[in-house]
């Protein structure tokens, strides 16, 4: 297991890494000693891992017999920890997924290789605008999204219909709906995931974006954790907490999906098309269908224009320290070939939505049985993309891809502490926001990102 490295140690340990970048190599010829191409990604479901092995890896190893590809499927948290340790040690994988909020920090340190040639080969104009330039810095591309997966609220649509209630547009609307769907002693109105990444980073970014706020001031980078957008959201969350199950902060994301499927809660705050698998596995017979379960857009705050939620889509990255960068790019060319990419996206239909606009309405893609049955979930995501309802994970605004400290803010636990103290601890929202603001200002100052006076 990789040794855990703090983000502060990582900042120090990789300061001179750019100068140690390896020169690109030509693909290995026959007869040479077998080499190992290290590929890390975040798609941990067995059918996805097997499909990558049977398609992209198999073809790559046929074309480059001097290589063996070793894939490692890692969860979000495991990926970030292991990757930071590998970079600090100077031995990262040749190719990996990155959470978009990490990319600017790594680019700033000179650790990423540009991939403009690959983007052009894939079809720059065909890559969806929601993902195309997430890793675009100084006129060059430094990443390409593996697939798009929208997140949203999942609801028991039949329960809301029985109440005759409309989909909520505002925080106040959502509070009323959650109260109406709560059946004391039988069913809670809502459940959120308790993991720090979600409650302390992903959701707060959404709440800020949905309420006219942002992580930091655009010019000075001064944190905005005690601004009106955050404080009014905290007041709303404190009210919302009473409609959630006791102990929710100790429950995991997948636990919430099971709770929705089995009728313990009427809505879950974090959902994607992966939820369909849980519904089809755990919901009662006769209810495993879109008539009972549907996605819902997240509400907006009093200062927001529309509800925003996270677009789940890590980007592929190749490092300046990668041992075999040329081969890594060749692997991606194979991965995105139509035949292999369709099979990849079909391993988790709708959640692994293609990044190519030409494929979104492709009959072959849409012909998958699960997409046909749950077509309303696919159409919901397409609608959300067209309405600008999604931002990358951890982003409070589109330009957050340029902030080089989001990974450090996430890892600090400052925002997670704030949310839990207010929701679970029932502490004063403004006082806790002021405390978090002070901690965040100290963090950015220590990291050398203070621009305010």
C-alpha cells in the first residue's frame, strides 16, 4: 500500500519535479524486454474493469507486444491519496484519471503533459463543451474526460405525485417537499451521504453555485465561507436536517441508494444513473421502473439563478514523470475508438455517458436495453447539459478549474467540519462560518496563495 503523504508535503516534495520530466519514447519494438504500462482509473465496477481488459488493453498489447498493461481501479479517495504519494516519490502511473479540481494544482507545478495532438485526433469539435476545456491552460489541453455522469437528487416520483406536489425550484420549496414526504416512524424525507468528500466538498460547491456564491473571490482569492451565500445555505441545511435519519453523517453514499430503493427514504441528495442498478436489485418487485424512481434537479438558494449539481467526469492525464508517455497516448487512442468506447459506456449505461456529441443520440448507443427502459434518465441528463445545470465536481463556478488549491481545501476538512457542526451539532451557522473562514484564510496563506490585503 502506498505511504500516505499530506498535501502540504506533496507541495514541497514536487516543487522541482518539472525539471525531471522524461523524454518521450517511440513505442517499443518486437523482441525487446516486456515493459509495464501503468494505468489507474476510478471505474471500480467489475464489468467495467473486465471490459477495459478485454477491449482496449487486449488491442494495445496486440499492437505493442513489448508491453503489458496493468490497470488499477481505485475509488476517488484512494486515487487521490495514492496518486499524491506516487508523485511525491517521483513514480506516478503512466496514465491516470484525475479529479478536475486537482488538475490546476498539478499543471501549476509543471507535472502534466499537454495532449493537443490527441484532442485533435479524437475530434476537438465533437467533444462536449461541458468537458472540453476543463483542463485547458495557457492555450493547451492537459486532459480529456473519460465519460460524463451527471449527479442529481433521486426521488420516489410516485410519492410526490400522490401528494400533488410540483418539483421544487427553491430551497424553501425543497424544505416543504421533504417535510411532506416524511412519514414519522416509517420513512424519512431525505438522506445525504456522510463521507467527507461529498458533505464537505462536492455538495458545498453545489450549494455555493446554486446560491450566487463561490469558494473564493475571483480577483483576490479570499475565501467566501462566511459570505451570505454560505450562511443562508447553512441556515437551510439546519432546517433540512430534521427530516433526515439519525446517524446519516456516518452513512456512506451507497447506503443512501439502498435506503431509497428499499423505501426507507423518499429522496437521496446524491444520485446518478448508478442508482438504477440499486433500484433493479433492491426495490420491491413491481417498483423497479421509472414510474416509481426519477431524477430531480437540485433547488436554488435565495440568491441563485438555478440549482446546480456536480458533473462526475474524471479526466485522463499523462505526467511529465510518466515512464512511457507516448505509449500512454497510444492507449487513449485505442480506448476512444468507437467500438471499444461504446462497450465501455455501456458497462454503466447513462452514468458513463459519451463525451462525444455525435454519440449522445446515436441509435447504437441508445439501443442498450437499460437505456431504453430508463430513457427518461438519459433525457434528463441531456436537458441538464443544455441548461447549464452541471459543473465539474468541486466547482462553484466554471473558472474554478484555474484555482490551484481546491485539492488542498478539500483535504483540509475545513468545510466538512463546518457542515457537520451546523447540521448535526446544531451550532450557530454564522459563528461556525466565521471559524471556517479564518481557517481557510490561514490555509491559503500557508500555501502561498494569499492575494488579499
